[in-house]
């Protein structure tokens, strides 16, 4: 019984790792595709500089990653022992 459970756990772990690696590969392929499209856009922009608005189009060359920002003065943690501090 125990051996069967351990083998099932190992199989689940292997399948999770496989899925993770497939997602990583897919993300890499998508990043490569984006890079190639940006490269094509840059060459088009060099070829026809008067047709494309330089200021707005420059934003397309950079990734727009969202970062979570904490407001100044806002406490982002809780005390480890709330009863010790009267909370």
C-alpha cells in the first residue's frame, strides 16, 4: 500500500515537472516570436521613417510588465506573534 502511494506521488511529480517544462518551452517560443516581430518592425521603421510616429512606436519595443507597488507608509507585513504585541 505504501509503495503504491509513493509511486503515485512520484508519477504526479514527474507529470507536474513535464508540464512546467512544456510551459517554459512555449514561453520561450512566444518570446522568440515577439522578438522577431519587433525586429521586423524596426527594419520597417528604418525603411520608412516618415510613415511611422516615432514617439508612440518606441513603446512597442519594450515589454510592459506590471509590477506590484506598495504605497509609502503602508505596512506590508504582520507581526509573527500578534498576541505578544497586544494585537
